[in-house]
């Protein structure tokens, strides 16, 4: 009995540069699981193609004529939501726009490679991300925890560390969790899959929205109550010790599970350095990054939590962690903050 053929992922490429459109179409078409259903020079042409060809994923530049990509994205998510991957030149201004795009509903942002698309690592990321985006449920993007007052200061924070890993859909999930945390939450280290240039903007936004001390991690930063350190794009973040102090270790190195920063790299270091004094949370995201690290945290005595399928934009990373037996608990996003608060007080 023959198996039914798998339908290819239909992708629409939107970019004002004809050279870029041709290059991206060629790259995507080289993968047998992807079909480029069309290319468009601006959002107006893209709008008509989306209605006619119903792509599964849209690859979108931000800075374009007639209508910018961010405005188009917001209209698209309001009237015809579907997975959108932002591919843009991430200058400092562009990184802020890219951060706005993630908040508006884009499932991922990638840096547009220079030199006629010769950066093989970025191109591998591009194809991988397009495939991941096709599995994203963008209807869950705006899922938020119930509004509530900021919790009062915790009575116990000494020597505790909170480690969080996330990918697709994680920017919103992480913001929801941190908004519910008290000002003296345990020192927190976060790996969110993001390219260079965006993580600083992401940290600034989280600081503004949560009122916490959120910053892009630098090598040697102290991991102390009230501080949240975000792994910088293009680098790995690890937890180290200096005497009785926890410190951030930021370093280069090969990609792990296709990612740099990698959640596995962070979680494994937390298992080594903090052991049972840590709590680990793995959130929405495509792939398996973080599952092995979360298991090591659990085996070292840490309490570990995975986000449940119903509240994930992409149930990939948590699913693998759950199947591996790495999660002590599986919870919907809106229950994770209160559970963390209970655990911190123990």
C-alpha cells in the first residue's frame, strides 16, 4: 500500500529587490518539501497573490515602497492570519522594527545575508525556519495571562536561578511570564532563539513592559534577584559560578541543534552550576533544542516545567522534552507564572 504524498509547503516571497526575490525563490525551491507559489515586489501585489494562491507561509521584508512590511503584517494578521517569517537587514533601526514585527505576529525574524546570499549558515536557518513556520498556529500568538497586580516581593530568593528557553512564539510567552513576576524574582537567564541585533531590542522592550531589570547578557554579569539576562544573538549563554556568586558566561562556539544561542547549552550549564537550586522552563518552539538540557537539570534536582500543547504556537521543543521525561510538570502558559511563584516560596 503506497503512502499519500506529502503536500509541499507553499511559500510567497515578498521583497522589493528583484535580485533578492530570485535568490530566495531559488534557495527555497531547492528543497523538495517547499514550493514557491509566487514572488511579490510589494505588499499590494502580495495581497492579491495571498488571496489567489493561499500560501502556507509568507517570507516578508520590512522596508519596502508603497507600504512598509510592518503595516502590511498588522493588516494581514487582523484580516487573514498566517505564518510570516521576516527576513530583513537588521540595522539598529531595523532591529527595533523587527522586534515590533514579532509583537505584531511574525513567527520569526532572520537577518538578511549580505554578499549575494553566500552565508550558508543563514540560508540553512532560512529554510529551517520556513518549515517551522508552516507548523505554527498563529491564532495563539496573542494568548496572554490574565491581567493582575504585580506580585509582592518574594520572601525567599537566595541562591535560586530561573532558566527559560524558547523559540517560535516565545517572545510573547516570555513577556507574559515576566509581567507576572515580582521585582525581586530569582536571578533569571533566558535563551530565546533570535539573530544578532534583535536581542538588545528585545531586552529593552521586556524591561519597559515588565518593569524588571532586563538586559542583554554580557560576559561576567552577575545573576542576582531582580535581574533577567537574555542570551545575545550569535553567542551562547551559560551559567557559571564565581565563589558563591552565579555569573553569566557569554561565548562563541559552534551551533548546537542548529542554534546559537542554544537552549541546551544554557540548561546544561545551569544543571552543572546550580543543580537543585534551579528551576527550568521550556516554552513554545520548533525542534528539539533544550530537551536534553532540561533532562540534565531534572536529574540534577531542579524543578522543570514544559508548556503544554494547547497554549504553544509550535509544540516542538516542549513535546520532545516531555517525551524524554525531562519535565516534572506540563502546564498551560497562563498557569506557569503562579506555579513558579509557589515554587520560589518553598
